[in-house]
C-alpha cells in the first residue's frame, strides 16, 4: 500500500507493508506538501513494518528505506519517524526545482529577512527563539528557502528543541510556543555569520557582499550539485544585504545587537 506526495516540485513516494506504517509516514508533514498525481517519483520511502510480525516470540524490527538505502532499523517508532523526517527534508532540499535550500535560521525584522547560516548544533534554534522574543517573525530554524528572485520563502517547520544531553532535538509545534510564522516571501535584509563561543560578546564587523554570499553558499544543500543555479540565486539574495560577522556568546545578547543593527541599517 502506498501513495505519492509533492513538495517544491519533488515527487515523493510512500509505501509500507502495513497500514500502521503508512500512517506513520503520513504523519510527517513538511511545510509545503500536497497529494501527488503521478506514480513516477524522485525518491521512494519504503517501510517494512515489524510490529505486526513476530518470530519465535521476538517482535521484528521496523526497517525504513529511502530508495535502496537503509535509513533506520529499530523497534522504536519515534526513531523511524525522526529518520524519515530528517531524510525527507534533505531529499526535498537537494532536488527542489525552483528553490535553493540553505541550512540556516531565518526570521523577519521590519519586512526584511535576517538569515544566519549554520550546521547542525550551531545554535540556530537558540538564536531564532531569542530573536522571536524581540519581536521578529518566524520563517524557519532549519532551512532558509530562496526563490528564483532571491527572496526567502517561509519554511515554518516545528521548532527543533534539544534538551540537555540530547544529540538531536525534538520537534515541538509552533503554536505551543505562541509562534505565528510569516506567510509571504521576504527580501533579505541581513546575513549574520556567527558561531557560539562561551563568554564571547557579540561585536560584529561589517562584511562585504561576497562574504555574505559565500557564507550562504557554504551551507547550501545543493551547492555542489547545482552551483550554476545556487550561486546566482544566493548572489541575488545577499548582494545588497547587511553582512555581520563575529562570534557570539549568549543568544539573548546577540539577538539584542542584531535587532538594533538591522533596524539601524548600519554597524
């Protein structure tokens, strides 16, 4: 049993050996997600549901595949869900036809997007939440999605909150935090190139356009796959943006400085 879905032009197939497994896959919903009409897909997720099968009194594993690649083999349903969620977002980001995905947190301040690229565990969610507390609008804490004009399209995934000691965060609904995401594309106002350093005070230097563009390019999911498309898109996005560079300490202090500088339009 199975079905297909589409996101950003990427056709995704879902199938499972059991109805409960298919429901699990259906429960993972990217921000942009609609029913597909074609049986031809770019990526096919197959879930062998183990909960209903037993051998010699031992419950079989749930095994998840993305095309022919094994993504998870576990008795834990939540691990299957997280593996699928993580890989699905990357599959869309790699194959999106008319959008460029960059690993970044992104909020809107005064009608302009503030993008802070970074890898996993770089503190994107922490800084995003601190900026929201200062009145910013939410676009994403995981991916900045740029359209062909270089504007940021909202990708309002649930916040990925990491508790102390956890390697990966657990997604929590935006409504649980009182967050109402932005709904329309937003032009880029600032690119913030920063990383956390304990005890540091955020005193950013003003960078050039090339620094902002390359900072985004370094975290573009399809940067190496389609550089001829990705680089011009990011150049349109950040070519006239304020670029701030520097290490930061506590997110609340950095957020205060970022909001002040973005609103002033200067360092």
